[in-house]
C-alpha cells in the first residue's frame, strides 16, 4: 500500500464517487446482462454512463483507482467489470487508525 497513491486517487470527486457507487452497486446501477454486480462488479460502460463523460476519461479514472489498489477488475468476454477491493480498503482504514 502506497499512501500517496491512495490520497491522489481519492483527491478527485469523480473517482471518490465511483468508489461510493461500487460500495452498493445494486443501488446505483442496473445489472449488465444478468451479471451479479456484488460478485462480479460493474461494467465500465455503466460507470461511464453514470459519470456522463467519455469512456477514455472514465477508464483513466478507473485505472488510477486500480493502481492505488482500491478496485479490482474481472474480464468476461469483451467486457471489463470493476468492484471495490474491500480488503485493501480495510487495510487503508487500519493505516489511518494506527499511523495517522
């Protein structure tokens, strides 16, 4: 875990919003082709639509969150799905509690 990468990833309102949406995906998204969003994740196109921005910008934001270790991906066919990495988020919470 690199705290600076995490802080940078969370310093953008849209990236923070993505993490909040992914916490309760069934509340914020309609399932993509019958995919269990809690098990598999949310398709990049769903996130792009919800952000109301280009797919390249949304993909860049998701890449930053992934490099920071906050989300993980699953590829199924031609689609990429994203979900929060809850273990990493718990580790960050522990870091804040113990180190800051």
